[in-house]
C-alpha cells in the first residue's frame, strides 16, 4: 500500500471495483479477478491465461448517476450481466433467431478492444459490424434478460449465416418490438423507450422516412437510450437537437454527439456548412466526442504499453479555439526521435528538441501528401498512425508553417 493509499484510503473508483469483485465472487465466479486501475478494468484469469475483460467506465458512471438507495440493486444487475457469459447461446440459429437484435455504438466500442488485443499479442478479435457513417457501427447481438451478448464471427459460422442475414433478422425483430416516438413541436422526433435499443432504431429506415421533416433526416444518438431525428433544412429543429444533445451527452453509456444524415437510404456523417448559424455548436460537439474517445484510447494504450514494456509514445488529441472567430482546430505533435502514435487531427505540429519552437506546421492533408510514407495507419478507430522516422529537412521546408495554427 502506498503512502497516499494509507492516508486517504482507496479512491471511489477502487471502492466501486472492489464492491463489484466481491459480488461477482459471491455469485460463484471461480476465475481469478484482478482490478487494473490505470485502464479501470476488471480482468479475469483462468489457469494463468486471460479469460475476459470488463471495462468499468460506463458501469461506474451509471452507478454514480443513480440514487444511493438503488445502488445495491444496480450492483446485482451488473453482476448478473457480467456473468451472463455462462448462459449458453443456442448452436442452432433457428433457436436463436428470435433473440438477435441490432445495436448501434461508437466504433470505439469494438475497435479499442481490437487494438488492445493487437498490442498484447492476443488472438485477433473478430467482431463483425457494419459502418454507420464515419463514427458509428451497427452490430448484431444476442439479447439476454440481464444483458446483451456480442456475436462474433465464430458464432455466425456455427449458425451458418452471414452478417447481412443476421442483421436483417435482427432489424426485423427490433421493428416487431413496441417502441414509443415522441414529437416536439412537429419538428423533432425523439425515441426513448428505455430498452437499450433506441439508438439502433435509426436502422429502421422505413420508419424514419415516415417522419414529417424539412429536408433529409438528420439523427444523433447521444446514448443507447435515446435517438433524436430532425430535418436537415429545419433550423429550429436543429437548434432543439443541439439543446437535447447538451442535456444528454454526459449521461452514462454515451455513444456519439456527431449527427448522421440519411442519403439514398444510407446514413452519412454530417455537419451543416460552415456558413450555417448552428455550425459552431455542432462542431463543438464533434470535437468533444472525438476528444473523449481519444482520451479513453490514450489511457488504454498507455496502460497496455506500461504492462507489456512497449516503448511507444501516445500523442494527445488537442483542441484550441481562435478568440477572434471562435473557430475550433485540433492538432497533435510529431516529435523528432520519438516513436509514437499520432491521432488524426486538423493540423500537425513538428517539434525538434534541439530547436526552439515548432519547426513546421501543416494540415493533415498536406502532411499526408508530403510525408504520407512515414505514416503507418493502424486501421483502428479513433484513427491512429504510427511514426518512427522524422521528416527530412527538405520535407520540413515543404511542410512550412501554417499561420492558422501558429509557428
């Protein structure tokens, strides 16, 4: 025990993790359970081998948001959900088909698990999904009374069905379930049935197209239990959407505050044009969402690298706002002689410890055009690029200094 642990005791997060571990053991779990503070995870081990991971961020946020009188029941529900892996999923798809559902999540939901497995040298995580714009995914799950179970490629192979087939059946099951649509001022449609599938109802395209909207449908899913839809040409509706995003973005189990627009039956990531009076607010939520995902990814990677002895620097995703215009830019720093992982940002600053200030600054597109061969795309989300070599002096000169971000 460290000095500060002795003086002040464990943190609230540590106490929560201990409460949950105690409940899981009392419920009969025989695997070894270890709390990893840096990543805020419980890891399960069997015969010395890792046998499961439980990320605690969302559970803890939900635990803190409810009344103290309800927390005991919440811990019981969380325990049942974490132990739901013991329940067998039918091997015959005909026995399982009525309980498959679709979910919509941030791509970070799966991709951070994949990235962690990659750097730990574990077996590849094969969780199939469909892109929903740039930042969201849709995936099939098996619905259990206490939780939902992700469906991996191995289970699809056992069932003998494709991702497309199971998603079509999952969407039909979701459509057959009752849900409530609220209408505000004949401008905004809100789905909040409380069954953890409201965000996924953006996949019910025929229902979305029935909404009476000005322009194309624009949707945002701030968390699992809410879906907001307005028209792309309805400024009042878009303003109402922004107000609801602001109210719900800090709720437990967040997804994304970045909207998507329905074009020819497909959802595409959307922001209004920069000339739009609401552009700045939408842009703020876009950056806020990405900043949260990058911070979570950075914390995970730094914890893995420390445990695995990997010498890689995880660069920060940083946002600044110009005082005169209110415009928001994001940037990262690429430093000479540092093996690192860069986030994808609006600008890249180039630093040399032997020289004062930044030696170059350029937009991401310009960096890709001039030194793209030095960027190794990890093909993950949020995007990361590995760099082990610094640009040459000739390339630095070509990159120049972009006055919008400073020299």
